[in-house]
């Protein structure tokens, strides 16, 4: 779970993470803790869409008009936004709606941006995503596919960028996720309850220490947090120089072909995740082990599965990977488990 989240921070084009697992396993805690690791970004001052000063695809129409008119843009730095989408949110709150205050006080039709505008260039987190209303799922699907949010209502026509990393969590016992939305997540991980007594005691002790003195606990881990944030920033800068050998790319596509994965998203995500992992570990060449560590998370939710299964356990992915890459299945499975543990 932690590895998948970090890889999506390094390369947002991976497409987000779907985290399913038991209650009380720290899914929401881990995802919200990610906000402290996110580096700052440059945005146009006062723009409600977090518009980029350089990239036209990440700019609102107002900012693009200023650029075309030759106006100087005022720039400020802010933390990458992390927006929570509550289950009870309305479509107006998600997409944006008419600014009633301006309509009443000034008599003009104005647009009030919604959560998709705030999440542009950031992360959008949906807890209990499998319980989300269908009409909100449709909006998310449209924005995730196009990177834009279009609002047409009450005489207002607005189109603004909505490029975000979609992160969802849920308990599979509480309901299934629509296949269309599941396929939009770049990676999928399954979290199980820790059974080892030593690890359970460690979690209890850390939670007790935090509850007793939150400031002191935060200070005790501040150094490791800063080291990890620095490592993420270096990985983002290194990413464009990371290469993947053509033979490895052919093997990835062979795995996807043998698994009968629909479409090409599985190939694309596995390649991107492997490159992000190499960058995270300070290398510019992707290795076979990088692919081994990300292939299950990238493909498990794209398989045609038994109707009685919620999400494939990943064993099929491991078997086909070992066959294509000519690796020992037992050894490889332990490597996957070690990667997850770390």
C-alpha cells in the first residue's frame, strides 16, 4: 500500500490506487498521512483551479487568456492539494455550481468551483469508494478519463482542468466496485489484518504514544519524514531519465497478453510503475525485480475473474510472470511478500 502510494506521487500518470481491505487496518490513516510528504507546486496566485504557470493543459481558461494577452502571471507556491470526497457529497459540490451569493448581491451569473477544481494537480481521496452513488461515479469516470470537468447548467458554461490522482479505499465485504471505475485505478492493493503479535504490539504502542503526546510523537519521526520527502523529490526529478529495456517491455506485454487483460492500460501502468520504482531507488535503468514488485498491483484488478471473487488475489499474475520471465514461483512469491512488507 505504501509503495503504491509513493509511486503515484512520483508519477501521477500511473493513475491512482485502489486500496481494499479489512476494517481497522490503517487504510485511511496511511492515505491522509501522504499529504505531509507531498512537495510544493507553483500555482497562479488567486486561481481556484491551481493552474500551472507553464503548462497550458493545466491552466484554466482565465489564465490562458491572460497568457495570450501577454499579462504577467503572479506565482506562489502551495502544497499539493489532497481533497476528501465524502459519500454524502452532491453532484453540485463535486463539479461546481452557480455562485448564489454573487447572483443575489451583484445580479450576475458566476461559477463556484467544486471539489474537482480544488483537486486539480493534486489527489482526490474517496473513502468507502464502493458505496459511492452511481451519479458521482459517472462524474469521476468522465473527469479521470479526460482530465477536464465540464459544467453546463443555468446559463453557465465552464470547462476547467481536473487532473488528479484518484485514491480510493473500502472494505470488499460492504459492496463491489463498478468495473468501469475499478479499471480507472492504475494500481490495486489488498490490505489484510496483521496477525503477528510483535507487529500488533508495535502498532498499539505507536498509537498510544501518539494519543498521549501528538507533538512529541510527530517530532520523533520528523527527520525520517524529511528524508523520505527529499527522496520523493529526487525521484520525480530523475524519472524522465529512467529507461526500460525493450526486452523487458516485450515481456510485460507478454504477461498482459497471457493473462487476457482487456485493453492496454495494464501494459502502460506496469511500465510507468516500474520506471517510478527505479527512480525512487536512485537508478536510471529498470530491472526485472522492479517489474516483479509492481506487476501484481498493476494487473490484479484487470483480470477476468470468477464471479464469486471480489478482486483476484494476484496468484494468477505471479504464476504468469514467473512463466514469462523464467523465474522460480516459490522464490518470486517470497520476494513479492518482502516487497509488500517493506
